[in-house]
């Protein structure tokens, strides 16, 4: 039975008072998110073009604002259709309309807050470094030469955490930021809405025949947040591996928003001319692999290109605005239609694909635009050079801060407690870390001590959270700050 009163609630982990006013709880969520430093930092993080000074070209923040608006549009379209068919009462959505819309919107505004500097190249750099060097630091810090000497339980834990720390993922980092690093104390519903993928980072990726092959295709949260995520799922009656229903809206809004955005930015940067953009869309859409379904996006491009040619000035603007408006309007209505046609599966969270991933003409339209961007924008020399710079900066920063990861457990805790030690380099590096990140680390170490965890189990967990501390610090940097910090620590002017 579909009952949204069980999904959209006022409950938070730290509840100062018991309240049943869902609108006030939702507005409180909005305020906490909009005022979050993690959202503000998106203005200086890459969408496609790193370190871009042209304000018209998108940053992660402007992209997220567009996704937010698209999610609002999809949500309103869904509610309009339910209202028309007198189903709001049936699904217990009466009085929850604003919360339904706002939760989808705010999930969309937050969807990229976990992204590191330089986007997916930043993710790759962190994971490659952790696999090649981080685990060696782990063993050196613990002075473990033979895993066979460890107790079976501790050995399993160590293997689990090694895998977890080598699987940095922007979505999982977003959950960590919201709960642990920024401590926004959002409602469980709002937090569930950003759980895009439903497997923990140490869990193996399922095979294609799994009922969760899509929902678990990437890590959705880390070991460090696993207990909290289970708490959220229990509160909202979400089964293992299942998604929150409004997450599908956030995902569709993201898919729609970046479809044309990257190409528009490429035109603003002068990488593509209007004529070239039109030609490559038509060329891509005409490929046999799309089995004729590319005709939809081809016709939209043709229609709006002909309109733009008749305009005396602002031809590019005319094409982009009309092309984007028509495409967004039609994709939004289709996403809402798919949501409602699969409402039971989506409400229960086991719909194992994205709303716009069904091989329809709309899916093909997005695929065409994505392929065009990949071939003609992401492969541009300027983009690739800046991605290489970003990769070097992040891996270089991890090398610079590496001494903190090789310290034995006791010596690192001396740094935390401000005690005298014989680690002058590590002491200076430690002082450069963010106090918010250090505070999060201290909190979890206090919890380990309260649980009376000792011996190798404590050392393994301590190092894991130390590794998280460093990843939190570096992944939270803006593009420009990451390069500047690397240059300063490398004595490069």
C-alpha cells in the first residue's frame, strides 16, 4: 500500500521537540541546506570546465540550481496528475504536497555536494592513490607484516575497511558531509532522498542479473555512515538495497539538466559553433545503433536551428533557449509519466533503473547529447589539460599529507591531543587540516573509547577514520584551493 505519511516525516536523529508540522520541518531543512558551507563551495567546483572565469559557464552550484528547478517541475507534474485523478487522498499525500516538492528540490540542490575538486577525475585520483599508496600506509602505521597474525574477526574488519577507503564516491561523500561533517541534522526523509545508490562502499558490485544491479552499481555510503543509514532505512521502512521514492525524481532532474548544459557551455566557450553543434547532434542521432529513435532529438534540433537562422542577432541564444525549453518540458512530462506508471515499485524503492533509462526516444535523446558532449567537449584539449592538472594536484596533495597516514596510532593521537612529540613535519601538516574535520574524527574516536574497543581492532578503526579525515579535507577543497595548496606544499610559485 502506498502511504506517503510513512515516507515523508518530521523525524530527525537529534529531535529537540516532538513536532508534527511537516511544512515547518521541511522549511527548516531548506534553511539548513541553503546555508551549508558545502553548498556554497559548489560555486568554485568544476562542472565541465575547471577554473573557469566566465560566469556564464556553469559551476557545480549553477548546475545544482538548474537540477533543483527541474526536480520542482517534475514533482509538480506528478502531483498535478495525481490531483486530477483524485489520488492524493488515496496515497495519503494531502497536506504533504509542499513537503513532496521541497524534499525533491533540496535533494537536487545537494546532489553534488560530495564531489571532490575536478569532479570524476578527482574521484579517480583519490581512489588510485589510496589503492597504490594508502593501503601501504595502513600496514606501516599498524606495523602489520602478516595478516595471519590477526584474529579472524579483526582480519575481516581490516579487509572490509581497506576496500571501503579505496572506494571514494561523490554520492557517498555527500551523505557523510550531511550527517557527520556538517551535522545538518536533516529529517530522515531528506537524508534518504540523497541516497542515490544503496550499497555500502566495501560491498561487492552485484552482477547484471541481480534485482539491485542498478541500485547498487556504485557505492552509496561508507562504513562510517552505515549504522546511521540503517537507522534511516528502519525509520522510513526501507528494505535493504531499496531506494527512497523521491530519489528517482532527483536523479531524473540531474539527467535532464546536464543533457544540454554541457553543450551550451561549450558554445559559450567557443569550442563549438552553432552550425557545428547542430551538425554533430544530427550526425549522432542518425546512427543505426539508435534504431530510428534518434529522429526525435534530430527533429527538435532541426526545427530550432531553422528558427535560429531567421533571427538577425543572438542566433545561438535563440537556438539554445528554444531547444532546451522544448526538450526539458517534454522530458519532465515523460519522467512524471514513468514515475506514475511504476508508482508501486518506485514507492517501495525496488524500481531497478532510472526514470529516463528505458530505451524510449527520450532516453535516446539524452544518450545522443551525452555522446556528443563526450566526443566533442570532454575531449577538448583545454578540458583534458585542466583535468590532468587536477589529477596531479590531488595525488600530489595526498603525497604531501602522506606522513600523517604512516604515523603509528599513538603518535597521531599525540597530535590530536596537542602533546609534545618528535614529529615536526607531521605536526605542521596536521595544523593545516580543517578543525571541522578534526572535530568529526575526535568524536568517533571518543565513541570507540566509550565502547571500550582496544588492541588491533581499535588501531584499525582509528586508521580508517584518520584516512577519512584526510580524504574529507582534500575532497572538500575547491578546484582553485586544491591547486594552490599543492603549489604551496611543493614550493612551486
